[in-house]
C-alpha cells in the first residue's frame, strides 16, 4: 500500500514537472534483487538468466524489468538502441559544436581587432617615416642656410680685416 502511494506520488509529480504522460517507474529493492541474483548464480557459479528470470523473489521487485530496460537502452544492436546511442552522442557533439562556433566567433573578432591594430601601427610607422624624411629634408635645408650664413660671415670678416 505504501509502495503504491509512493509510486503514485512520484508519477504525478514527474508528469507535472516534465509535462509528459509516459512515465515508467521501476520500484526496486536492491537487497531483494541482490539476493535473487546471488541465488540464481550460486548454483552454477555464473549468471543463469533463465533461473534469474524464473526466481519468485526476483520478478516482484521489478529489478528484472529495470535491468531489461537498461540493457535495451544501452544496446546499440537494435534500431531503438542505435537511436538512443545517437541521442547520447549528439548531446556532447552538439555542445562541442556550439563551443567551436563560439570560439570561432571569438577568434574572428580577435582577428578583426588585430587587423585594425596592425593597420593603425602601419599608419603610425608610415607617419614616423614620413616625419623622419621631412626632418632630414629640413635638416639639410637648415644646414645649407647655416653654411651659407657662415660663409657670408667669413667673407665679411675677411673684408673687415
């Protein structure tokens, strides 16, 4: 009676929370399942599936149903198993794909910023080179004027002496 109430409570809450009608519960007593498994294997020293299926203590605790569901869920040899396997693998692959897309976006943005920085640096280098060329040209001009003034001053001094 308590088991049925607990199962009903759990099913109702799962239906409400997950918004689904298809809810399967496997009420399992680990102790009973272990005892049944040990009894089934103790006769032969290995798992005898026929014996474990027919065990009177094993079936009522629904551990067999849970075990059967897990085997079918994890089995990749059936179509349903392949679909489940595909779904299980799509999740991490999808996450990896989204991570790669996000990284690609970040790298593209960084590339654009670096390209703009490189353009700015090239503009600065060109400006500095242009400034150096102008300075050199002006320096030559000033030298010429200075030498001309010195020569002019020398010739005046020579005239005065």
